[in-house]
C-alpha cells in the first residue's frame, strides 16, 4: 500500500475518483452524442432514437445489482472491484469508438449499413459497460475509506473530479463537435479506468469487506492486505430483497411501461398508474411508521431509497424537458408549418444555446460544491441535514423558475441554485447509504440503490412526457420537479444521521 493511501491524502482521493470519472465521462459523451449521431449521421427518426435509448434503464435495472453482488464475492486480478472497472472501462471505450462507425460495422457483418439492430446492440453494450463499472467505482470508495468524514470526503472528491470532466465533455462537444468528443472520450475512458491500477497499484483493496486497513505491515496472497479493524456493527441491512419494498410501486410501473413499449400497447393505463401511486404511498407510510418505532439500518436504508426516488423524478424531468421550456417560455419561439428550413435551424441553435448554458452552469456548481462547500457543511451539520437543505434550495429554485420572470438571465441565476442540490445529489447520498447497509454486501446494495435512480427515470421518461407534452404551458415541468424535490427533502429530513462507528482492533484476518 502506498503512503498516499495510508494517509488518505487529497492526491489519493483524486486518484480514487478517476474510475468513477471515466464512467461519468462515458455517460456524458453518450448523452451529448448518441441522439445526434443516430439522427444526423444515420437518419434515425425520433421514435427509433427513443427505442435505442430504452436500453439504458434496462441495463441499469439488470446489471448493477447483479454485478455488485458478484463483485462482493470474488477476488481476481488482485482485487474485487478492480477487474470489473478494467473490463467495463475497456468495453465502454470500444463502444464509444463504434458509435460513429456503425455503418462500417454493419457492412462487416453483411448488412447494408447502420441498422436498428446494430444501433441497439452497440447502445446496449455501452450501457451495460458503464453500468458494469459504475457500481464497482462507487463501491471501492466505501471499501478503502473508514466510515464518517473521510468517506464523505471520498464521495465529494469523486463528484468534484467527475463533475469537472463532465463540464469538459459538454465544452468539447460544443467547440470541437460531437464526433471529436466521441473519439476523445474513448481514449480518456481507457486512460482513467486503467491509471489507478497500472503500472503502479495506487489503490489497494481490502481482502475482507467491511474492514479498514491503515497500514500494510502484513499482506495476504499477492496484494490483499490483512483486515485488522472491523466496525462496531457487524450486521446491517441483512435482507436485501426486503429493502426494495419502498420501490415496489416504481418497479411495477417500470416493468409495465417497458412491456407496453415492446409490444406496442398503451402505456398510459390509469388503473396501473393509480395502483402504483397507491403502492408508493402505502409503502412509504409503512416504512416511516416502522422506523419511528425503532431505529434499524434496513429501515433507514428504505427511507433513503424512497427519498432518493423522488429526487430523481424531479431531476430527470428537468433534464428531459428543459429544451421545450427554453423554446416556448424563455425564447417564446413557435415553429410554423411553412417556416423556411434555415430559420428553423437558427431557432434550434438559439434553444440549444440557452439549454447548454443552463446545464453548463448547473454542472459547474455541481463540480465545485461537493469538496469545497458540502464537505465542510457535512462535518458541521451532518450529512443527512446538509443533503436535505441542499434539496430544499433546489426545490425553491425550481419554483422560482416557474414564478419569477422567465428571462435568460433569470434562468441562468436560478440554475446556479439548482446546481447546489445537484452537487449534493451526486455525492452525499452514496456516503449516507454506505453506512446503513451490510459492508460485506456493498456492491449488491449499491446496485439496489441505483434502482432508486433508474426506476424514477422511467416515470419521468414516460408519464411526465405525457403530462408536459399535453400541457399548454411548459413551466408545468418545474411545478412537477419542484414538488418532487420538496417531497424528497421532507423525506430526507426524516432519515436519521448515521452513527459512524469507530474501529475496534481485532487480531488476525485473512482472505476468504
């Protein structure tokens, strides 16, 4: 183990953040370039692009819990998370390289060019690669840091580094073009995935999960350090399936809409929708009542899942429909049937500029705040309270966009405040939940935690698409987002702050 890991220096935290940064950059490239490549280079229509994008939630639902559970149990190539990070990083880079070359791949397999099947195969493999690696890149931070402030630093540093590179991705796409971004992204993803492990092993994983090793005076096998310390709590969140209870309504809705889309059924079934809403409400009340009677880690984890799900309904709704709001409410543009093509293109560029600046501001705040603002606040006020307050700021900013004058400058100012919540969303919840689950099953629980992101994304993609699409005034999206974030903040205030147990020395240890 290198000295920087023993002392948990800022340099080590930065290196520890690189694998997650690689996957975050791959995701940013996918968001920025996939739809553009499919529509402009290969002529896919909106419906076809939507089918290709549907691969993402499926990959997240299936891959993360499975890969997380497997990575908890195995040890090869000198690590537990390391092999999956390396494999996922290389596959993600290859799929990024394949995106602008689908026609060549199509001809190589005997097709006339880029086809729907090839596009889906590449997009699905890219999503699976990102999801294969995302879980281990987050789990490894919990594996090699002690509970408490030092683990919070790990996740806030992760978001600061990853967020900075995410801003870089959008800037490269805007200045040098999406095709250059794709090739640059393929190179960067490989580099950041491999650098922490080759040629020098900057990150040494403990061979026993739930332990923390501060020196390397003894080792097992080739590289696995002997575990010398264990937490006060040895059993946490023992029933993984039971903890999914708060997400049952979201899960049923997600399965229904996916099946409906695959078989061309009506995905707007009011009976199914009201049933899922009822399940979410009932499950939430049951969990809150049970946790009020007794503090228990699996109940606290379930409250975290419920609160985080409402966060992502609000966040994803904004991400998807900001373009429509910028066009109709900020720029007040209207497309006419007989509008010349060059005028329509000019309007599209104006809308794209406003949306891009808004998201750039959001991501700048998201990159700067975690390590330099949220981490000190978390030490002073607690992580849960800091996160809940950040979400409250985000909710107020959402309502401000809807109620205050809808000008470009006002939108940019309020998006900076939205960025406060965004900075917290993608950093603090990982540190909070990591102390409420069985440390020996961190990968599995990270995968379950990801369901509180992916399932609400399906709600935003399908149901909110119907609501916003049919609304005469597109600022309804900020009413939905603000209300969802307000509910989330309230639920987060009900989560108890984790008691970061100290470390007790024990004798011995070994590989398992």
